[in-house]
C-alpha cells in the first residue's frame, strides 16, 4: 500500500512550473510591434481551465537591471535580508524574484524625498489630490532614475526592500481550448520595449518570456477563473467577438472550443491591428475556420493600411444592420483588449447600432445595452 501523500493542487500560492513548448513571432518583418505566440505544457499539473479564463504567470526581473540597481545602491548583492513573512534570501535574489523594481512605490518616493532628494515638484505632487499629475510626472521613470539622480541618498538593504511593492503575477488571456490542445496552454503576448529619459525600458513579464526563458526554464503559473467571460451555455447561440491586437486571444480559444464540441451557433469575429502584411495574427488559421464553416463571418480593420484610420468600431458600424439582427437572435457580444480607448469606442458603437437599427432614443439604446449586460450577453475582458 502506497504511503505517498497526494500533492497539493496547484494554485496561486502553489503555482505549477510549466515548461515552454513553442514560441514564435506573430508579427512579421517591418512591423512596428513585437507580438509572440507561446505554448506551454501542463502535463502532470492537473490544471483545468475553461475558455475565457486567464493564466497568472510569475515573472522575474531583468538581471541586468538588478545589477544596475545594486550598483546605484552601493550593495554587493550578497547581503542577507528577511521578508515580512520571515523568508531569508540575498538582496540580489529578492530584487530578481520577489519585488517590483521598475515602477516606484509611494513609500519609495516618500523615502527619497525624506532622505534629501531635491525634488520640489515631486514633493508637491505627493498630495492625495494630485494623483493624476503625479502619474503624468512618473510616466517613463523607474526606481533607478531616482537613485542615479540623487547618489547621496542611501538605504540599508532591508530598509530598501521595505520601500518596494511585491512583484505580482501577470494575468494573460488563455488562447487555447483544452479540448483542442489537451494539457497545454497558449498565449498571445505583446512584448513591451520603449525608451524614456535616455534609458531603455521594458515590460517585466513580456520580456521575461521573450528574452529570458527557454524549454528548460520552469515558469510558475496558475489558473485565474473568469466566470463572467464564458461562452453561452446553449451551443446554438450566436456569438459576436471583438478582439483587436492581443485581444484576439480568448476568441481563438472560443473558436477551437466551439469546433471541438460541434456547436451550431454562428460565430462572428472582428479583428484589428496596424498593417495586414505584418500584423495579421493567425490569418491562415482563421481563414481555415471560415472555410470549414466554424467562423461564420470575419471582419478585419487594419488601421494604417489606408490614408484614414479604420478600427474595429468602424467595422461594427458598417455592419450595423447585421450586428443588430444577430443581437435580436440572442447573440452574445464579447469584447477583449484595451480598456482605455478601444472598449469605450466599441461600447459607443454598440449604443449607436441599437439606437439606429432599433429605432429607439439614446435612452432606449442604453436600456437595451443594460439588458444585454443583465442577461450576461454583453461580456468584456478589458485591461
């Protein structure tokens, strides 16, 4: 009789060390962006997810930035520190794995001001009423900029770490169905790189995956359930999916799922990016799904392929009559991607479609859209 105790299920507190299977660039030569496709093995994890869920990934910081910070702080990196939770590690390991070392925390900013940093403007912006102005001031600035700007400001290793926030996992929409790819998870991730204040900057998690892992690197991850972004329970319901850029991720998974289960509901996808030649993600895959009849309609908006900008909301408005007809048939309307601009523009377009095609007032359109929300037929995964 076996006495081996069963392993605890994998979770945020006990993430699964997934291994990379495939990574490939989705953007082509000449694109102004870098977007990548990833496939990870979940073999042995027991992890189950539904399409529409996200996966949390614990990244590590850039080792070069860690060394730059250690130098600016006059630390060797080998100094031992103990976290609030009682865990002991070297300050180098802490900066690499456990703390957010790019965006400065309020505690860090207060500390550098208190220690004699000559930032009169920053001191004024620390007032609670000045949050918008402070965010504007801090754009493109990182912890290291303040340390380099005030070399006389000194911290002890333990004190410095108390001024940093914990490094949080990043949530990425899952771009695959377990029914189509058992024991795998796929992602579509835009790699963040830019320059500001004379230094190269990068997204912590996106460059960790793009530059600092290989097939031997265990990448800790866990399922983040998103019950509010599920396919309709009835397989015969039509769905309309609006996913520009990496917002396409959950809809690739939806289409795989609906094909695998033989769902009879119609599927309409709106995808947008900058240029069709360089930024048309999964073109062959989606065109195959169209030929197979899984993808009923497929509309694209490539914003920079013509003199005037065309976005997904414009394609929705151009197809207002059909979009409204699908909604009247009981279609579920999904949006994934940028919250600040795109999701607002799509929401406005949806209201305009209902107002025009339903021959109702703006208030009537608002009530219709609110009913869609209450019936859980208008679902958004925005960030």
